[in-house]
C-alpha cells in the first residue's frame, strides 16, 4: 500500500486554516473579508509546508520501505540497489536497516540456490559413479547364473571381473566417507614432526607395482635426505598417495614421476611432477571438485573414484594450506603444496 502525501497535506492544511480562522473570530475587530483572506493564506502556507515535510521527509521514505517489504515478501531481491535518503530524513536509519536485511536475505537465497544446484549435480554424479561398478558386477554374476558357472575358465574370469568391480565400489564408498568425515570435522588432524623424504619413500614403495604395470619410473630428488615438516602423517600420506597415483595414471608409458622438495626458512614446498598428458588451461580451476574429470571416458578407463583430488584439497585446507598445479597439455603437470617446517628443524638451521 502506497500513501499519498497530497491528501494528508490537504487535510492538515484545512484543519490548520479552520482553527486559525475560528481563533480570529474571537476578535470583534476582525472583519469577514479579513477572515476569508486569513483562511486562504493559512490554508496555502500550511498545505505547502505540510506537503514538503510529508513528501520529502516521511512519505517518500515510507513508500521506499513498503517497496522493499513487498520485494521481501515476493523474494524479488535480485538487482536491488540502495536507495539514497535525505540528510535530514528521520526514517533514513530505518530504510538502511531494512535494505541491509534485504541484502542479507538475497545472499541467503543465492547461497541456497547454489547449494541446491550443487546437491542436484552431486546426486547425479554419485548415482552414475555407483551405477557403473554395480551394473558391471551384476552383469558378470547374472552371466554366471545363466549357465556360464559350469565353465571353469569363464567362471574364474567373470568372478575376477565381478570382484574388481566390487573393489572399485568399495574404494568409492571409502573415499566418500573420508571426504564426508573431513568436511564435517569428524576426522581430527594429529600434527607432529615428520620426515617428508621418508614418507615419500613409503608412498613410492606402495605404488611401485602400479608404476611398473605402466612402465613409469618413480624417483625422489635426492637434494634433501631429510625434510622435517609439521603435519599429520596419515593425512599427508594420503595426499601424496593420491597425487603420485594420479601422476602415474596420467603419465605416458615409459615416463617418469618425480617427487621433490623446495626448502625455505619457514616452509617446505612438496612437488609431484609427471611428464604426461597434462591438463588444458580451461579445466585447471575445477580439477579439485568431486567427480570432475577432464576427459570422462579416458579417466574411467584408467580407474579411480574421481574423489582423489577433492580429498587432497580438503586435507590440505585442514593444514592451513592448498594444492597448486601448473600444467601444459601433452607435456605434464606439477602439483605442489606447502607445509610448515618443524620447529626443531628450523631452530637447528638445516636447509
């Protein structure tokens, strides 16, 4: 509802002029002509003053407030601009408060829309990722049930394939649980002084078989034999495993994956570098998102849950740092992250 300042100004002016005229009738010396002139002068002046006060100091501001309230009711806050008020306006503070509230609600609406879009995308992604290994395992099992189980050669082959699909499903569920626990704070970080060189050795030992199958060489830059940092061993081991495994997966056969360390006064920068497919520039900003794949068909052929880099991102965020990547298509990628040096190492002056 919008209010009209003209109507109220007219009524106020009429009341004031009538009261003034009636007051003057108490004096016998004031003639009828003088009363009429007084009435019209009083009415005109009162109307002008009342209109100015009501229109420019009150009603214009009240109408702005009503427009804001209407938009709040209809949730039509996009594109809402701040409305300026006069310096002497008594309703300026109220208008500003409502505008701030409207802006806050718009941010909440935008955030909810983003969350809803993310939820839909996540459900679509997880449904697809779960469906792939489940359907594969179902296909092998049903083939066996249809009679192939009697053929020993076929039976063994199909059971192995079904088991591989179920192993992939288990890995996906475990990664989802890990990611969920990290995001909700259920996994607590246990910070300690640890040797990154030793940790990298253990990662390479764990992934040697995978690297050999692709004829990829794993190596550690021997410039630093001991690199002490302050971090959570188990989680950084997981970060390194994911990064090195990813580098092996995207290396060309006969290639090389190298782990190296840049040691400064306060930090250690860990690099995992490969000489493989690389990542096109337009994909770099999204590779740490859940299930994001540069080339979906090729990525699924090479295995993986699509959650490795998302887990890396969240673990490093819990360490107060982040993963960075430099990549050139067909030449390789260099993933890196910083960790603080252990105090004992800094105090001893090593590096």
